[in-house]
C-alpha cells in the first residue's frame, strides 16, 4: 500500500478514537426538563459535562418540539421550565 493510504487510515483511526474517548470519559450530568409553551407540553432529557450545558440542551430540545420559528424558539427558551429532574 502507498504511504498516503496508511497515513489516511491512521488519521481516521485517531479521529474515531478521540470521538469515542471524549464521549465516554469524564463525569456527565443528566437531566430531564419539562417545558410548557402555548398550552403544549414536552419533556426531554440531555446529558453534558456541566450542569448548565445539560440543562440548556434539554430546554432547547423541548422547545424545538414546541415552537415554530426563531422568535417562538427564543420565547420558549426564556420560559422557566415546568420541572427539572437531575438523573443519576
């Protein structure tokens, strides 16, 4: 095989290894957030390395299901969650 093929294989293996290690290493925070917006309700779970990112991601995921368009999404994300449950 050519040298460039081996380099490409090694590079791909390193990238895949980094993705796998970074996704399973370290402490993760898990939460479930329930949002109510315009008389609709949706609950979503998320996990992240920080509490703030886990909470923000769960809120964004719930609001994506409840709102339509940028304006409604911003309004929904600025609404306090109906409930937040931190999971083990």
